[in-house]
């Protein structure tokens, strides 16, 4: 088993309000541990974001959306570290971030992929 540390970054660009800004899906034959998830507000006003895990693994009977954070306020020029600890994801699980404001965030996610 190989452990690989990675940094995934996402820039919102012209993503519409309340649509997926970023999605990271765990690759096949991989387990991922999220070490950090930072969301930065790049606008001149306050925004609200949601971060969630969408799981389709066979450990659950139906697709499950579990919020890591819901309606999280981020003031202008600030960043928010969404995680209080680490999160383990299995193959096919996805992290989704959404904002209530167009073109409003940059996202940095530190992960370890175990293959």
C-alpha cells in the first residue's frame, strides 16, 4: 500500500450560485483521508458555503449526503478551515462545496491517498 500526500486546489471561476464549485471523487482502489479543507472568500462581501460528503459505497444502503458544514458564513477576505479532524473517504465517495455567491471562493484540500 502506497501513501501519497496531495494538495487539490479549486478556483470557482464563473460557477453559478448553489451549484458544485468543486468535486473530488476518490479514485478506484483508493482510500482517501482529508487532512484539511480550507475555503477562502475572494469577494468584497460575506458569503455562505456548504461542504458535504456524497457517499455511494457499499457500506451504506442508499446514496448519502452528509454535511461537513452547512450555511457556513465567511466574511470578505477571510478563510475557513472546515474540518475539526480528519475524514476518511472510500472509493467513489465525493466531496462537494457550494457557495451562495457567484465566483466567490478558492478551495484548498490536503489529502492522503492510500492505494
